[in-house]
C-alpha cells in the first residue's frame, strides 16, 4: 500500500538518497552537495516542506517546496522544488498522489515550479493533472565573490 506523509528531520538520509537519484536521472548528480545534517536542519524550517511517498514502509518518492510570498499579490505561494518517483515505481499514480497531497497542503495558495523544456513526459503529466504551463528563461548569476 502507498502512503504519503510529512517528512521530519529524521528522514534526511532517505531524502538525500532520493534527491541524488533524481539528480542522477537528470545528469546533475554532482549538484546534490547538501550534507545530511544540513538537510535535517532545513527540514525543521517552517517555510520548508517535504512529503514522502512510501510503499510497504519503503520510500519511493517525494515532493518538496518552499513557502514564498508574491510581492505583487501580497499572497503566499508554494514554490515546488522537486517531484520524484523511483523509476521502478512510475506509472502507478504515485506522482499524481504526491501532487494531490501538496495541493491539499496549499489549500487555496498557488503552487509554482519549473520543468525542463526537454522533459516532455513530465510536461504531459503536469498538463494531465490540470497545471498551466508557461515558457520562461531561467537566469542565474553568482553573487560578488570579492566582498
Ligand atoms: C514525473 C513523475 C514524478 C511522474 O510520477 P508517476 O508516479 O510515474 O506519475 P503517474 O503514474 O501519476 O503518471 C504517469 C505519468 O508520468 C509520465 N512520466 C514521466 N516520466 C515517466 C517515466 N520515466 N516513466 C513512466 N511515466 C513517466 C507518464 O508519461 C505519465 O503521463 P501520462 O499518463 O500523461 O502518459 C515521474 O515520472 C518522475 O519522477 N520522473 C523523473 C523526475 C521528473 O521528471 N520529475 C519532474 C521534474 S519537473
């Protein structure tokens, strides 16, 4: 049976392993540099949320987010960070359950996230569950390293 629950700091080792799987999946394995202790700390922050999907007690996926505020609307929203289901568990609606669960957490708040242009399967999945997709470029700038 698949269940979904809020993660706690004790889940940090499991979550980091799943985050590494997702990053490997997307060819960015080296980018998951967070330590288990740091992740455990982050999991105690009130603006950070993680839901874990488990089947028969084994973690098989997660969704993570940050609570943010829109200065234009003055409203809080959830910035979804990762959605991941282990490859051998895909196609069994675990991803859909995780999205429904974050939507229950959000209540009336908007949920926003990014998806790679190349990830057409995930885009189809998001459209199917009712999300609106808008194209934008993502900009990154490393802060001044001389101060
Ligand atoms: C996207 C993802 C979370 C969906 O989880 P899931 O449990 O398979 O989702 P569901 O069973 O509820 O729905 C299956 C849908 O996911 C899509 N999908 C995306 N990648 C898939 C994959 N590798 N295998 C099977 N289905 C996949 C299917 O096309 C299907 O959509 P469709 O019914 O419109 O054809 C999961 O495939 C995944 O973790 N993919 C890799 C990570 C990723 O791309 N995350 C999103 C980053 S923005």
